[in-house]
């Protein structure tokens, strides 16, 4: 769509719809904005108020991601699996008022074709398996599209760094889908810790009920036929070629090295995010991992990863310990008998000089321990702006020309830290604490570990 006449540039060149959105987002700084009811009457939606969005991946988490942005124009839907597309289009929970948008949207199997043909797109959501996040998001951003990418942001540390740099260079509004970051609990935890509620925090523990998919196994040897409903080549994307097998999709890809990021990648964005934000962590200085057996094809059933971080301003050095596969931190002495640690999905425990804070997954239901400390604590004023939701915040930020709270500058570094644990996991046989130089993005004391900071792409795929 091209907007002409009174919205043309000073040189007379017609403005594209995207340029118009960017211009109107900052118009209030120097011009009076005419109410849209004057422009188009009651119910009129100005061009700057509605985005054209293309959604890549519509099954699983992609379904709720499409729902979350359906207040905007859903121009295109893309999924390389026709069964996922059909399931989404016929989903019983699709809101009737949005169904016409889904039916009308152009349908694609290959995101590259979608991006090539849909010139009007302002933004793209990426809700695919981990190994394709970076190539899809980078392709879109290089075309000037704002990007929302499900957690974890990327499959490798280097991918996360490159996406963050690209977003900054192009001044794009980005967001990672770690929903807990938008919740009340995450903000309360930050405000309490920054208020000194439990004193200096030098140690934090985080655990999850994952994996809830197979791990510690070899790849299947059978070679069944590829279903005619699936574009297996597109699904593989940059990953090494291997024969199709239903053991990999639509859900269990999470446990395979080539496609997923294991338990820490799957849930770290929801759980370590609470610690990362509240303690203002940056690059880890060291990392060490231990685990049950893993194979050349899949992650271990259980693991423990220990990160150490240097002092940040007035905050002391801190240690963060990750547990999965049924492993848990020791039960703290200040926890009331019978009280559950976290919730059914996992939790976080901050250990401070004066007490502790425990929460469930996504930062839910934070509580200061022991209980008397919680009861006596005078809560500070709420200083962190509250969020309408992770997707809603991203959409609003695009329209306002502002940053979102978990944009790639933040979520990229969070993802790097999570995935550094997988690098340590790969090198556990070396029985060495890895020294990490975050600025240079390299392990300094065991150079062979750097082979896992990034990966080789299959021929025909690149960033």
C-alpha cells in the first residue's frame, strides 16, 4: 500500500505505509495530532493504528502467538506443515471476530516466499523450532520488518549476538516471547530486591520440571516416507540433512541437539529471566555443567549448570545454579514445612544476606522467606511500568517507536547466557570450569569449546 497526497514527503515522493507508520509514531513531538474521529468518523482506524503482520509457525505456541496479535492485520500465515495450518484454521478456540482474518490471509509453506511476496508487512512473528529462529528473523529484519521471536531467541550464542546487532543497526522494535517478563510477579521481584528486601544476593537457584520429551537417546534408524503435507527441507532449514522421522516433530524436536536447546533453552527464558533481570546480570565469567548421559543426537535427561557473574555496580558477585530433569536445590531452612518449592513447572530461589525470595515459574506468586519477613516488609512504590502482555507490549512499542522490555538487546544476552550452559554441557568430559569472555564471545581456557558457540549451516542457508 502506498499513501499519497498530503502524506507524501517534502520532495513529493510517495511515502510507503511503513514510513508513514514511523512518521506518525513521532508526530506528537512537533505537531498537533488530529483525532481519528475527525479524519474518518466513529470506529475509523487510522493507517498508523494497525500493523500488517506475517506469522511464521502457526501450530503449538504459534497458535497463541497469532491469536495475541490478531487485533492487527494478519496479512499472511506460514507453516511448512499443512496439518498444522489446517489445525490452526479450524481451531475451536479461534475467536469468531478474528476468523475472517485468518481465512483471508495468504498462506505459505516457505517463509522466504512469504517475505518476498508480501511487501506490505510491517512485522513478523516467528514461532518455529529453535534451530530456524535466527534465519527467519534475520531475513525479515534485513527487509526492515520488526520481529517477535519465541523463546529461546536463537539456537546458538553467535546467532543471538548477530540478531541483537542487526536490530540495533536497523532501529527495529523486537521482542522475545518470554511471557513471564510481562507479568506482575517479575516486576515485584525486581522492586523488592532493588529495595534491599533480602539484602545483597550472592546466590540464586532455578529449576524446572523439563524435559517432558525424550532425551538421552539415539536418533531413530528407520526411514519412513515424508508425509505429503510436510515440506521436510524447509522444516530442516539450516540444520544438517537427515531423513524425516516423526520422532522429531511436531513437539519432540526440543530434545535433539540439531533442533532444540534442551531444558535450559526451553524454560530458561521463563525462569532464569527472573534472576537475570532482578540481579542485573550481564555476561557470565565462568560456567560449569554436570549431567546424566547424553548422546551425539540428544540432550541428557538431567543436568545442573553453575554460572558465576562478576560484580555489577553496587551488586556483589553472584552465582546462579540451574537444575532440570528432577534435580532440585536443597530445601532452604527458612521454608515453612509443607510449603511447595516453586510450582509444578519450576521455580526460583534468591538467597540474600537477610532472607530469601521464592517464586514459581514465570515469576508467579513471589514470596519473601521466612514468612515473618514477608509479613513485616513494607513494600516499596511500584517503579517499573506494568505491561499489557508480551505481544501487546511489542505491538504498542512499534506504533510508538519505542523499545519493548525484552527486546533483542536484553533477550539476546539472556539467551547467550542460557546457551552458554549447553556449551559447558558439551565439554563436561573435560571436567573444567569454562572461563568466558562475553565481549569477545569466546571460551578463553579451553579453545575447543568454542566450536559450540555457533554451528555450520546446511548448504543454501545463511544469516
